[in-house]
C-alpha cells in the first residue's frame, strides 16, 4: 500500500488517467484549432503528465484523510490547483532541459511563470480534479480496476506497460533524430548564406570594376594622351590576371551550388513536415506552441509549412 492505494491500483490509475488526459487534449485542440491532432509527448494515446498529476493529488488527499481529516470540495480544489500545477511545471522544465525544446508555452497567457504554467490552466486543473475525485473516480474503480481479476489484470498491465515502454524508447529516438535533423537544416542554411554572400561579392566586385573601367575610359577619351592609353591597357590586363586568380568560382558555379543546397534543404524539410501522423513531423503538429532553444526560427518556419 502507498498512501492508501495498492500497487495494482496505482498502475491502473496511471494508465487510465494518462489515456484520459490524452482524450481531453485531443478534444480541447479539436475545438480550439478546428482539427484533430494526436496530442501527447509519446506516439501512443497517452499523456503521462496527467497520470502523474492525478496520482500526486490522490496521494496528498489520502495522506490527509488518513489522519481523520475529511477534505471539503474547496480543499480538494486547492490541492488540485497546487499539485497539478507543480507537476506541469516540473514536466515542462524537464522536457525543456532534456530535449532543448519547450513543448507548450503559456507566455501569452496572463499570470504565467516562464511559459511553463499559468493561472488560467491551474484553475482548470483544480476543477478537473474536483470532477475526478467526486464523479469519475467512482466509475474508474467500479468499471475497470475492480471489474478485472488481479491475475488477468496484472497480465494486461504488463502488456500495456510493455507498449508504454517501447513507445517511450521510440519517442526518445525520434526526438534525438529530430534535433539532428534541425542541426543539419541549420548547417545547410548557414552554407546557403555563405554562398549567397559570395554571389553578392562577385556581382558587387564586377560592378565596381566595370564602373572603374568606364571611368578610366572617359578619362582616356578626355585627355587623349598616348601615355595614359598605354597605362589603362596595362591596368586592364593586370586586372584580368587578378580576376582569373581570385575568382576561381564563377557566378554559374556559385548559383549551381546554391540551388543544390536549396534542393537538399527542401527535400529534408518536406520529408519532415509530410510525416505529420508519426515520427518527427507529428511532434511539430502535436505541439503548435513548441519553441526550440537552439533553432526557434527554423522550427517556426517548419510549423508554418504544416498549415
């Protein structure tokens, strides 16, 4: 027993409320965004933060009531607000630090703390906990946990948690690959900027040289001196030699290189955004408020391609 709950109950509560949280997230974003999105950090239909949040509230309530103190609705609401908010804050901070991305962001909401939590959703968590404790938990106990014999229940739990663990491992690999993909795309963009700068430099240099030659030609015509004509011819010849040495890369070469980089960038980004139901693309679609620490503008551009 842990805080008045058996290990069997704890295992079931975590799975059930993780799944229930995923349903809530899908419904909420279907209403607010007008489309169905597979929400959740994992690929499967679960949101672990909800499971941890509900279990933390159950633990606190059971510990309080084990001392003979009966909690009223206001106290349960406050427990829900405080504990669920702390779980959300911790989960958001850990995901941010471990994967270099903020998966949800409340920065635009009033009374937020660094975008991880905000007053509006904290109050919603409190109301949701009231509903769970007074209404939904009875349904969970009678129709799921207590309706299964322990032996069959443990076998089913083992299977479900095996899928849960496999999903977690796959998700970690996907996120690692996602960060590698962003790094590659960022490097390609950097190379494109370098080539673009070289093109600008070549065009600018040729423009200046042409203007210089034209000015010298005008001076030649104006002065009409043989000595100056010879000097200009020598200078033009020297200039052509310098150009042949310095400008090994022609404008055509640079343009071909830039087009190749652009094609590679488009290919990788398209493969990323087209797979919006599984893998790396799903993360972009599932978390429209995601902000990446290292590549914020790149992630923003990729999310725009999903619409």
